[in-house]
């Protein structure tokens, strides 16, 4: 994580990552938590509340429609 403001004891930290691509049409919903640990003075840690992250699905128009058989001779 990167410290973006404040100091080591009282600061704001940011991180980022790439979510997997959603190849389906329905959204994928993830619950993300962050755990911070301080091992300088014993194993202290704290965990955030879950945050919901939604990866949108492909619009229906992006899916290929099945080819309909042509009427007539077989």
C-alpha cells in the first residue's frame, strides 16, 4: 500500500488491483476487506468492514445470436 497523506501512525493508505474480467452477462459481486498488521510491537491487526465491488457483465448485444436454419431443402 502507498501512504498518500498523513504519517505512518495516522495516515491514509491506498492500493489498487485489477479485477478479473467478467465474460458473462450477469454482474459479478465481490466482498472486499482489508487487513492491516503491525508487527513492530506484537502481532496487532485490524480488519475493515466488507465493501461491495461489482464487475459489470457484457451487454446482451455483445453476445452472438444463434444462426437460424434457413427454410427450404435439406
